[in-house]
C-alpha cells in the first residue's frame, strides 16, 4: 500500500526582530559559513523583504530578498535541516518568487554554491538559468568556492 503524502501546511509571515534568535539558530545549523545576527538585523532595518516560514508553530525556514528598481536579489534562502528533503524548499522559493512578482520585478537574481546541488537543481526546475560564475565568492575550508549567478526573467 502506497502512503499518500499530504501537502505540508506552512505559514508564511514577515520576519521580525523577535524572530532573529530562531533564524540565527537555523542559519548556524544549516550553513558552515552562516550569516551573522548583524546581517539579518541590517536586512530588516534596510527594509528588505524578509519572511519566516513556520510549521506547527515553529520556524522552519526563511528568506531575505532585496527589491530595487525592477529587480529582486535573493540574499538568503534557508530551510531548517529538520525540514530539508521534504519539498519545503520548493514552497519557500515559490513564495519568494510570488512576492517578487507582486512587486512588479522584471527579474530575480541569486548566487549559489555549485556544491549545493540540491539548491541548483531546484532553482533550475523553477526556471532560473545560470548566467555567470563569480570566482572565489564564498568562504570554504580550502580557501574559497565559486558562485553560480542565476537569473529568472518574468
């Protein structure tokens, strides 16, 4: 008998200063080179689009996007490790894309580590294309890792 997977019921809401302890906990668990508390605080203070996703009343992911002129730039998008591999990343990015569209952007940009194959594959499936390579963009254990620059046109 095949089990029927029911859609996950995530609740998206704007991130607040009060969420930052939970956000930084997820960030540190998910990334070897995490953003700092100051990065998130600066993003909120700068008026960037910052959203939190909750599952069962607990933070499960978030994203930060800068909107300027007719473009959006994804600065951070993260799924808590406990929720990875369940299709939540797709829901998170789809919510981000819809938010960018609602702000009448023409395109959306992001950088991603080539070694993050799950994220690269997800972005490609959602319509992002690789347009450039930034050499030595990310810190890494052995110096630096390149970044793929990806773009989605609306």
